[in-house]
């Protein structure tokens, strides 16, 4: 997967990955560096300080630890700590209402891995297209019910935390 790239100084899947690794990666490439797995305000601030170009709020789903907070519960504080960095949400999105909530809490994009895979495994490309159609229709319906004709009108005012 990383043929031709010397990753000996950068541990891409090492649990001991440190902020110095991000610094080295930033020096190594001119590409954007987006950090996945950020779930706290403090780490979002550190990501910004170490030159990240974006953040993905993720608890990594079934591949890693997933007994902590849901990504949606971490999102607002990560957005707060990220400042101007774009923040995306990955994990737990199953409906258009989930997309709406994530956008309201400040996500600029929302990952929909499992619904996409369910559609793909059941019906191939038409299944993926149907999943996307359903999510889009649910999002549009929720936006209509909330009086938000465009994505830019979706704000924190539409979500309430207990």
C-alpha cells in the first residue's frame, strides 16, 4: 500500500503514535494531513498546533476500541478545539437525521461507511445508490421540518444536548 514511501520513521498504525510523528509527516509531504481518531478538544487543539489540515472525529468502529463515547457526543468539543480546521464525523451515521445532527454540531462532512457497505453487499452499485438516495431524502425531509432550506442554515440551534 505504501510502496516507494519510506515509513520507517512514521508509525501509521502504531498505538504509540505521537505528535512528533505528525510533525515528521508534515515535513515529509506537501499533501494535506487529516488526522482520524480525534475525540477531545485537547487533541483537536494539538492537531491544529501540529499543522493538521483537517480532523476526522472517529472511534474507529469495529476495528478498534468502540466502548467509549459515541462520535456524535465528541463532535461539538472537537469542533470547538479545532478552530478553523475542517472537522468531519465518522461513525454511527445510519439516517439522514444523523447527518443533520452532525452538520448542526459543526461537521463539514459526514462519513457513512456501514450503510454504504450494507447497500453494496446486498445489491451492488444499485444498493449503494439506493442508500444514498434514502439518506439524502431523509436529510432533505429533516431540513424541511426544521425550516433550513440549505446546509448553511443548519446550526447548533437545532440540536439540544441533555
